């Protein structure tokens, strides 16, 4: 994700709890976008380095995200 000068949190100038509601939403959306990229890269990288199928690694990561979503629903 590219730096957005309209979100001070990216520059490390505010703690998350000090952000406005909109700034928090933007930060969360950015984190989710970065998480998706990281998971996709991890699955590709892991497949090449461990010999495990890309889909198996991706499925395990998706399971972790699903467990997170379940915790948030409680």
C-alpha cells in the first residue's frame, strides 16, 4: 500500500487509539490489504522453499483468518 499523507498514523505520528473513527477505518483497511499481500507472498515463497503445495499453505492461512473473524464475532 502506498503512503497516503492524509493518514497521519502511517507516519507514526499518532497512536491508533488517538486516530479519528475515519482514520482508524483507513488504518484497518490498509492493514487488511497488507495482510492479504503478505499471505499470498508467504504461500508462494513457502511452496518454493518447503516443497509444500501453495494451496495447502494458503488454506492454512485462510483458516487463521477465519478463526480471527470468529473471535471478532463474539
